[in-house]
C-alpha cells in the first residue's frame, strides 16, 4: 500500500514539473515584434519613420503598450497615431501594424543616433527595439561638422622589397556631402607621401585602396604613417598607424665581366649589397691551379678541398657596390720562352763547329800503380760546312813519356816537342769536312809507377772557319785515379 502511494506521489511531482516547464516556454514566446525602416535619414526639422509589426503568439489575448525613454537624448519617439501607444486585446495569433515617428526636440549635432523603443505585453513579455537615425543638417544651417569613420587595413611590418597594399574603409556618418574630401598621406618615408581624392556622398560607405613600393634600401626602423583627411582645405580627421621596416640581410649579388687580350685576361666582379643594413661578407671565386700561379689581385688565395679560391672580405653600405679585379697574365711565360729560344739560337749561332773530347781508354798497371795509359782524342765537325788548316795540340805531363810506336789507323803526329815540363804533340789536317769525325790515339808511359790521381791537361784544336777566322776549341780535362782501374 505504501509503495503504491509513493509511486502516485512521484507521478504527481513529475506532472507539476512538466506543467511549470511548459508554462515558462509559453511565456517566452508570447509575442513577436519586427521593425522596418521607412526613412531614417532626416534633417533636424524632419521625423524618421519606421513601421512596427506586432504579433501575439500567446494563447490569450494581450494588450500591448508602446513607449520610449529617448526623450533624455533629445528625441521624441511615439507611434502615429498616438492612440496606438496602447493596443488593446490583441487576440492570439493576431498581428497589428503601426507607424513609429522619431523627431529631435533639441538642436542636436549631425550624426548617427541609436534610440530605444519598448513594447510591453500583458503576459510579462517586454521587448526592446533599437532605432537607428541619421541626423543631417538643414539647408538653413550649414555649420554641422562632417563625421567620417575610418578603418585602416595594412601590414604593420613589411619587407621593403615587396609591394605594400593599404585598404581604407570609409563611412560618411551624416547626410553632409563630402565630395571634395581628400586623403593626404604623410610620413618620413617618401613613398608614403601622396594625395588621393576620396569624396563621399551623404551616408556613403566606400573602400579606398592604394599600393606603395618602398625603396629596397629603406633604413630598418619604426615609422609613423599619418592618414590626414582634408575637406575644403581644413583637416577634419587624422589617423595614425605604425609601420616597421625590418632589417634585410642577404648574400651579396654580383656580376662578372671579362676583358681578354693577347695572353692576358681581366675579370671584374661587381659586388652589391641588396639589403637595407650595412653588411660584411666574404666573397670567393673558384679558379684553377694553373690560374692561381699567374693571377694578380688583392684577394687572398686559399685552397680548400682541392679547390683554389680567390677570397675578398667586402663591407658595403645598403645599396652600395664595389668592383673586385683579378688579372691573369700569361705573357711572362711567352717572354721567357722567347728569351730561351733567342738564347738557343744565339748559342747555335756562336758555338764552335769543332768539338774535341779526351779520355783514357786503356790503362796498364799493377798494385804498385799505373805504368801505361792510352789516350784517345775524338775530333768532330758538327757543322755541314768544312773547316781548314786544322791543328790539334795535346800535352803530356812531365812524369810520362810519349811512346813512339803508332797504332795502325790513327793519325801520325806532325811534331812531338819534349821539354822539362812535359811533351807537346801536334797533328795537322788540311781540312775537316762537314760532320766528319777523326779519332786520334797515342800511348804514354810513366817514368815511375803513378800512385793516386793523375790529370791529363786539355787538348787544343785550332782551325779556320768558313769566314776565314782562326778559332780554337778546347777539350775536357781527364782525371785518372790509380786506385780505381779504368776500362780496358
């Protein structure tokens, strides 16, 4: 029994809660109020007109009261006719329409005014309605100041190398004609110094857009931009915006020009700073190993990873440029080659046509020293033309004597002079043909065994060349060492 009573009590409570909820929802949608603007742009002696539409959404008939507290703002807001201040017994679902007039009761400045209107129903349903009125000026009174609103859209930080776009949203706040309105932009930046006509019709809204291209070398810092609006020579509004130009640091730009001449070339590098701050960088240019041997420049030559580089340390102000020069001169090689060829030609021209070579071919001796030496003279004419009156003279030191026996096939001496200092042997040839070679040999015997080194003096060949000039050619000196047996 108790359980059934508890269930009935819970059911009754739920029903009451549902009833209260439905009642609240019904009160929230008791009426619908709409306001339509007929004319809200007026002069001081005119009245703005609106149409008010009321619909009763309640289940019961309602009486609606219309009133306004705008009198404190200098406005009289009433329905027309005034009898519509109270709309009696509007049936459920029924609608009613009336006219609302708003008229200034004081001398007000031209501008935009927001007025209120209260619509109060019986079912505790009060709604606020806002009226927007544009108050201008009368033809008799032209002293009202113009009223414009300005919204500026622009980037507050820009790269000076990029184009900056500025957008201004303008609105004329009253019915005054501002057709002669001019926008004057002022700034420390020359590019932001310009005049633009931005005339506005009464209550007109418009968008004005323009673009600015800064000098890419503009100094990095903060700038103020002033948007000044002038009307008939008088300033009516000033808007200030801040603009930041950041530091732009980039690699130096460069171009190369070359000038070539005979075995010489010149490279000119034009290096420039495209940033807007002072910059110091290392400029390098790769060259070959051979080029590095012949380059003349104030650059440092550095080898890295098997590659040679010309390196300059360059410091430039914003927008500045400088020329770096490298000269490759291969003429010195050419001059040295020419000099070498001249020397060779001179040598070939002035060298003696006759050469004579002296050496010892056979040595007879024992452990006690050298006792017999065979001397060989090789006389050669290296030219194609013959020489004449050839006299060959050789000298034998005093410690040795010339052996009188002559080998077959060799030239017999013309004279042999023996003295205290040694012997002098002479051979004579009437002519030695071009490219002819003669070999003369003789033997000498030591008076005593020769111990240690033994030197054979130079031989002399005297002759008359093709120009009839008497010349002499000398052989080498030959040195023997008794401790080293020579070739036999």
